[in-house]
């Protein structure tokens, strides 16, 4: 199965579920009126785009439809897709690997898929020829350390850890030392997901950040927030809270293959202005995909099938 087909399969539940309801409304309503726009707005909110994004999206689609003097809702469909694509294109991410040394700090609540994301990232980076070191700085859970070690071994990455309950900063310091000694070009740092106590989390991230700045003053640094897409609007709420305590440079959305709430991708990009850099569309090592707006829109709306249908009708 090709890369696009895997993405399309991963977004099937979203395409046929929440976004399918939006498609059905647009394509079957008939003539455009105020009730149509009200129902479209409601459908977008239920599709987990969020209130702000839904209202803004409908307003722009409506303005464009009125400017073009459109009469039927089917004519609005292309405007809707183009407006969604416009939002997605604002999230065209830059590569996470930028220079000789790259430090990737990974944050997110427990259960969001943080550990597996680090493992899959390490695997992909190793496949690309990078020398990867993984620091297990989530020292509050022994299970997290053990699980990350397994992923590191599968990826062929160097693993650095201390005992449960030890100082996360000490782990990062040792990992930095090993990264320098190996001349490794990528350091992946796991962190604790204790969002319920923002003060402690902020202090911990500040301490880790100071160590990384001191040890890697010229490195390219990323702060990647891992969110579980299946939690819908809760994922958006988490992103807002984490944005208050960390300089997030990119988002990784996991578990898109198991949810109909993939519309949250659009809401996160629109409301927060933070690029989505990776999406998870399966359990396999290669199912963590760099986010591509064109591919995502095509898979979300089955644009390839729609194009074939239009060509057949001509």
C-alpha cells in the first residue's frame, strides 16, 4: 500500500463520519439560504473544528458565495474545500532537521502517544542516516522509561536513562554529554506530561531548556507537542494550555486512524497558528507521516475519487 493510500485509509473514519456529515449537508441541501449556513456552522462544530474556526470558515465561504452570486449549495462545495485547504496551507511545516546538531524536545500528556511518537521519529531519522540519541527525561513513571527503551532498541538509537524518580535535568545533561561524544546529530528528549500542575511543568521545562541552551548553543531546537486526535476538542484545549508553558514549534497529531475527529487538525491550525508537523495514521513504524497539506486535503475529501467521477461525467 502506497503512502497516500495509507493516509487515506487512516482518515477514513473522519472522512465518512464527521466530515462526511458536512459533505452530505453541502451536497444535498438544495438552494442556499440562512438555514443552510446555520446548519453548516453547526456541522463543522460537531466535526471538531471548534466554534471559532467554524464561524470564521462559514463566514468566508458565505462571503465568497455571495460575491460569485451562487444559488445552490452544491456550488458551495468547491469554495468550502478551497477554504479548508487555505487553512491547511498556513501549516506548511519546515523540516525538523535543520543543521549539524538538532535537539527535539517532545511534550504532551500521558497517553497521547508521546513515547511511540519518539520511537517512530527515531526510526525514521535513523533510516535517513542520522545518529540519534534518546533521553528518557520522563523519570516519574518507570513504565515510560521501559517502554521508551524498547522503542529505542527497535529504532537502533542510543538510549540514556536514570532510575525512576531521578532528576530529569540530570538525564538531559548525560544525554547531551553522550550526544557530543558520539558527534550525534539528533537528540530526542522525552518529558513528563503533568499538565495538571502547570507550575511544576513550567519549572521542569525551563530547567531542561537551560541545560539544552548551554550544551547546544548553536543547535536547531524544536519543541514538539504530541496530541491525541481522538480526544477532539480536548486536544485543542491541551494545545492552548501547553502553549502557555512552552514555546511550541510544531504539533504531532496521533491516532487519526482510529477516530472520526480528524477535523480537529483544521481547528488547531486555524486557532493556534502552530504548524502540524506529523500525523499518526497507524501503529506501524512508518505510519507517522510528515504533514502535507495537499495530501491531507486530498485524503480528507477523497479528491482523487471526486476528480475521476467528474472526468467520467464529462
